[in-house]
C-alpha cells in the first residue's frame, strides 16, 4: 500500500522529526503550571466579584488535576478529595488560604461556565501547536482523518422510578484522528438531533485536505454537500435501513463486478467500485465510489460472525478509502475506550447539560495531555502514563510544557533557530 498518496503523516513521527530538527528538549521545563494558569486565567469569570471566595482558575485547574488522577466521580467526591488532600493542591499554588470549595460551589461553576471559552483557551492552543508540527513535516498530498461521533454520558439520565425520568444525554464529538485530539463536543437533546448538530459542527471547521468519517446516521445528502462545499472528502457507512442507497450499492457492484478493485488490508477484504462522473445513482453530492468491506477480525470468536459493511465515499484513491475505513475503528478504541478506562467518563453522575458540556471539554483537555504524554515522553507507554497521572500529574505535564501553548512552542522554535546557518 502506497502511503505517500493517501492519509495521515503519523503524529508521533511528526513530533519526533520536529524535536530532532529544532533540537527541542521536552524535559526540564518547569513552567507548565504557569502556562496553564495563564491560559485558564483568561477565561471570563461569570460570578459577581464581591461573592467570589475561590479563584475560577483554581477550581478549573483543580478539576483537571482530579480528572487526571481519576478522582472526579461526582461533585461530592471532588469536593471531599480536595478537602482531604488540600496540602497537595496548595503545593500547586491553589487554594492557598487552606479553604477548599464545597460540592455546591463546584457544581455551580460547572453549570454556569462557558465550555467554549475553556476549549478556546486550552484545546485550541494545543491544536494550533499540533497543526504547526503537522505542517512542518507534511507532504502536500497527505490528508487528515476526522470523525463525527456520538457518545452517551451514561450517568446523565434519571431512572424511570424517579419523579422526572429521563434518558442519558448524548454528546457529539468532532475528533481529529490524525492529531489525536477532540476539537469540539456538543451536548444533544436526543439522538435525532445528532444529524443537524453534526452538520452545524462541520460548518465551523476547515475541511480542506480532510477526510470525514461517520456512522450511517450521518450518511445524508446535506452532510455530503457541506463537506464537499468546504473542499473535504467523506467516507460514510451505509446500513440496511437506508434501503434505496443500500440496495443501489449492492446492485451496482453486482452489475459491474468486472470493474471492482479488490484489496486485502489488516484482516479485512475490500471491494471498491469507482463511479463515473455521469453516474447519478441516489445522487449524493460528490459520490465517487461504492465500497464493500468484509472483516475477518472477529471470526475466531464463537459468538461473532463475519462483519460485512457497505460505504459511500467521495474518494477514488484505493489506499485512502481503505485506510479511512480501517482507522475509523481506532476512534472507538483509542478515544472512547481510553476516556472510559483512564478517566472513568461513564461513571460520572451529572444531569445538568452545561455541566456535561464542561465535563466533556475538560475530559478532552485531559485526553490531549494523555496522548501527548504517552507518545512523546521518552520511554512512556499509555499504561505508565496512567500511573504517573494518578501519582503526580503536574510532574508529567512539566515534561510536555512546550506542547501546551502555541506561544511557548513558537518561542522555543525561534530560540532554537537563532544562530543557525541557512541551508
């Protein structure tokens, strides 16, 4: 498979190349917490000044530390932990008067804090650094892989036996798999709202040189139109309940068997049919290929059958199609499972929508810290970083300080370029 014409310069390789090229030393940087304090301090405080007892930045940073330590189970648990281990947080310069916030105070902050401001100050900074790294060592014909993907907050509903029963709240994520960072999370009222929310989400991002993947729910003409209008590409799953398109793909591929391109990749078989520009089909904007994928990854498990799936895509390049579909599953494994396993996201007990939005954003921030730490600290693995997060998260963050702020990273690049001879 010729990776030069398809997707994703490996982020790990990009980071290592930039570190080597600019002689960046990621160790020994002891200003991480100052960087975080500076970023968080820029978030507008919505509270009345004369009623403020605790700095907003202290509550936000303490919450991030608790998430990293897997100690943010609920507002009550968070407040109790802060009270019991107040000296530990005082070492970081938080709650220096020895008082810690109650669970009601933390809850009110989560219910009223603007998650967008939190995202802009931290996640957007990290993404800007990653974008710069990718651009330095990215060939023009490389594409990035992004995904729209919904995830249920399992502790956000109310039992049917309560006075106000409700289903769990769904959160829609826009995840850049090429950079291993979640760029946006939206809280939804119901599953049906996911399509419209996904379309609005896509409108906000630059999709040039991006391949968007999503499950069959998002296989909509309007979604395809938005992606193509923004110069992107798509690969969408098609399921049986999309009867017309599903049957059209099967019939067309059966009729033109002689034109199918067959590829074996990562224990899966792919049959790809490139469509002519004049072909109307079900008239999905930008449609270029139909795909059948047969997965043999689970056939040794007695309870699982061979998985057969169909896709529609605006791509014609065989390698790009195959890698997009194959990497789609990594989002579930790497992003969702890691957040559940390392940060116990499924254990949170929140019902307020804004609190869930803030918590999802904080989890995205911590996930970005986790990925950077596990991939780019020499000798680290995800398992080791989990242990170090729980033991001393600040110590870990100090080792990736230049990657947390575009200003810090740009200054580091300039400092290492001084005195160099131009090649």
